[in-house]
C-alpha cells in the first residue's frame, strides 16, 4: 500500500489539492467581503456580531482572506499565510460561531473549523513541490543541504 510519506508525487498532489481548495475558499470569502457585502457592510456585520474594532478588523480580514487565498493557490508564502488564515478562523470561531453550535445552517462553526484545520495543515507542511515557493526556494535548499552533508 502506498502512503504519502513513501510517495513524493502523491504527497505533492495532496498538498496542491489542499492548497487549491482551501485557497479558493478563502479567496472567495475575501472577495465576497469586498464585492458583495462591501467593506462598509462587512464592518457593520462584524460590529453587530460583537467583533472588537470592527472598522479596523473588517478590511484587514477581507484583505487577508483574498490575498492569502490567492497566495495559497499559487503556493506563495504558504506557511505564513496558512498561519495567519488559521488565526483568522480561530478568531471567527471564538468571537461569532462557537455559540451557534456545529452546523453552518445555524451560523455554526463547521466551515470555520474545516478552514482552520486546512490552514494549519498548510502552515505545518508547507506548499509542496508544485508551488511557486518550491520553484523559487526549494532547489536552493536542496543544493545547500547536499553541500553541507
């Protein structure tokens, strides 16, 4: 039986799929905050939900989700954006979704928790071989490791 650890291509495919799906969902939610809800609407919604400093937080969150989602899709600064987006989702869970229970139909945290888990996984394991980060920095690390060995 093949597992991810023994099959670099399978691991790279799994990382790319996770990056694409999680990145797409974050980018879509960030874009929605700008285009459909508008920043003013997002700010009002955040304030109504009790988010502190909503007028500051709303544009920061919208930008982080849009830019961070695109960065995940491309595999740029994956660990950094994964960590920031995970914190974003932990904040959303704690501030607004936890009290509504699990299911998203009731405003619950199931989607927020899944996005947080995906973002944490990407922060921990990085972008994989099929990413811009790997193209820019991955080969250099491999050469340095071989020289230092």
